[in-house]
């Protein structure tokens, strides 16, 4: 099986009430851990590369590593997705280099400019059979070079969502309903919730349309504790409770992005390995448990958050 786009993948998820996990990738071990987990769980998969990942590893390296994963796991549908494309040119470059899905993030632009830019990407991408994700509303938090202050974030407007989808022809849409980027999503004691009322209204106004949640890592306490136990300094990091994400996946949310939880899992195991084996200087020996941690957290997400196990 070759790389696929997300159209049929998300249509099936909508109809059967689950979400496809979209996991950010940066290197070989992360890609291996994610794809091995998806293969064992018989789950569709979206591997996505952010601006930071493309700067770190390069689009060509990432694409070739993903192609190797597809060759090794031909029975699961895998899409290669551009996460937070900032311009038409970036989306065009990724489309031409083999990405099967792209996100154009015009959420920081005035509304009409966002429509104009997104529609331009959609027109170009669809010529090549590539699906397009847009974004409305601004998520707070930090992800790579994206930094948005909390007070500047705002929730999606259902009527605007309908208008935006109709004018752009976008295939899926990331909306702001309470998630945020990074590991520091909430302050201590702050109630963690999602605006399911907004999600329900959108579902009624535009049925059968896939919604995407960004900034959906749960920041699992065990990994934070392990990092701090072995020399780290991550304090007061709180994510989105998994029960809220699970509920969203049974509504119109068909794609849930996970990045920070992967980073935390990997870092925890590397720190633990180096602490327990201070004389080790072989990267393979500390990257092996890190890769296994990626695999286990992805399996957990597929089963308990996405509900996409055995959905191929």
C-alpha cells in the first residue's frame, strides 16, 4: 500500500464515531514506535510533520522514513500530513514532494484573508489528490514557532465555520473549543473542559464534516514525574483529560493531534536510561526504551482516546 490522503480515512471515522490519531514525527525512532503501534492495533494512521520537524530533519528525510514505514506495514492506511503550513508556498512544496495531506493555517489572518489563502491551497492541492485541513480560531500555547497568548485565543463560531467550509472547499477543519498547544495548557486548579456545546452546534449545522482537534495531548502525570525524578524540571504541566477527548472522538471530531505526550514519553525513558546507566554512550541503548515508550503511548491513545482499534 502507498501513502493515502485523509478523505476516506476521515469519512469512515465520522460514520463509525471514532477519531484517527495524528501523531507528530521528528526522527526514525518516533516513526517506528508510532507505526508499530498502529499496525498492532489495526488502526489507520496520520503521521504529521510540523515546521520544526521539517527544519530539524528535512522534508525529504521525513518522507523517506515514512515511506519505509509504509513498506513495512502495507496493511494499514497511512497519510503523510503537513502540520501548520504557514503559506501557500510551503503547502505547494510539500504537495510536490509527496505529502498526501496538508494543513494551511491562516488562523492568524483576518477572516477574509484566511478564506482566500485556504481556498487557494485547496484548489492547488485537489489537482494532485491531496486533502487540505484549515483552521479557524486561535489555540493558545506554544508549538514550534507558533506562540499565541491565552488572552488572544478565542472559540470557533459555528456560523463562521459553515461559511468558511462553504467558501474554501476545505476537507477538514481545526477549531478552537478549549485545547491548546504544548504541555502547559492549564494553570493549577483551573477547570479543564472542552466546549462540547460549540461542537454539537457545528455538527448540526454541517453534518458529515470532519472536525480536527489540535493541542490534544493529555500531559500524562507519570511521564512528567519520571522526567523530574531523573533530573528534569517540568512543573505544573496539565493537559486535556482523556475522557474529554474520548467524548469528542465519538462526535464530529475525526482527527486528534498528539505531540507533547510523545515528547514527554520519549524524554522520560531517555532520562531514566542515562541515569541508570551513566557509563553508556551508545544511542541505541537509550533510544530503544524511548521507542518502546512511544509505541506504548500510541497504543494507549488508539484504544482509549481515538477508539480506532480494529477499524481498518
